């Protein structure tokens, strides 16, 4: 009787073990098949002077209504009405998913899509102008680690010029770096970058940020 009971217990334990292993393997396979999420900044160059922040906000809502269909998560966006520029930050498996989302949502396709690495975000103060400054350092001339080091130098100097750096994004492939900050004016940002590390942006855009 004891032998039969022991044999039954062994069979039951083996069955449970096989079931757990099968479930674990299934979970690992499912996780393996999930697309890796990358971070992207896509840029829309629209007609200068014809872009209204309210219209971009409406288009963004349409993106949000479609994004799950293509596995995209839109994080934020920034608008420069004067030059007709719109920057959208999102995470997804590949850049084609962003194009598909925009195409179905409102038909406004981005002119450029940068795959980026971002820094650690700081809080908005909210009592100054918001700027996006662009550095074009050339393909293969910049690494995320080097930009992180330069950003630390910016943070060490920013208080002197009344600047508050919020975050930055770097595309190592193209050598493009974009920095988001609050400041009284664009010259304060230039002075901070110049003293911190000498890398002056090629363009500084005053922007409005989405909610």
C-alpha cells in the first residue's frame, strides 16, 4: 500500500513539474516573440506660419485612437508654430509602425524619424519659455555616453544662466542631439552649452508642449 502511494505521489509530482515547465516555456516563447520597444522622435515639417498648436493637439488625439493597432505608444509632442515644426516622441518596435499610425490617424507623415536614447527627465518649473535645441554632430561622431557626460556639465552650469534642462535625446546613427529646456531666452541656452562643453546647437526652437 505504501509502495503504491509513493508511486502515485511520484507520478503526480512529475506531472506537475512537466506542466510548470511547459507553462514556463510557453511564457518564454511568448516574451521572445514580443517586439522590442525602441524610442523614436519623428519630425513633421509643415507649412511655416500655418500650424496651430490646437490643430496638432487634435491630430495627436487621432494618433492615440489608432496607436494600439500598430503597437505604438505616443509619449509627448512639441510644436513650433512659426516654422511649422512638430516633434513627436514615441516608443514602438520599428519606425514603420509610426508611419502607419500617422497615415491612418490623419495622413500627416513625418519627414524624419530618429531612433534615440534619452537621458533622465527633470521636472518642469513652468514659469519660463520652453525650447528644443538641435545639435548636428555628424554620423558616427557621437555616443549616448558622451552626450550623458556633456549633459552633466550642462546641469552644473545651468543655474548660472537661469536654464532648466528637462531632458535630451540622441541618435547615434545620425549624430543628432535634441535638448529640451526652460529658459528666459535662447541666448541663455547658448551660453550654458558654450561654458559647459562648447557644443553650440545649430538651431533653437521655442516650442509648446503637449499634455
